[in-house]
């Protein structure tokens, strides 16, 4: 088991009605999210930058 810091970009307009759930599901591609934060949003494109800590099995 390893802990890794990742940074992803995600279009928040294509997210389901529950943004937090959509982010968690997206992060699970890299491992089990421990914590995450939206660090920036581009209002022109609605692209959010998300920083997260995940556990990889």
C-alpha cells in the first residue's frame, strides 16, 4: 500500500448533480481518495483543478 499525491483536471459542468460524489468517483481511477480539494476553477471552460491524496493498493 502506498500513499500518493495527485493533481487532476475535471470538467465540472459534466458532473452529476452531486459534485463531490463525481469528484470521488473520478479520483478512484488512481486509488482510494483520503482527502481532496478543488484548488482552482477556470470560469471560461468550467475546468476544475483538483489536488488529492490517494491510497494505492
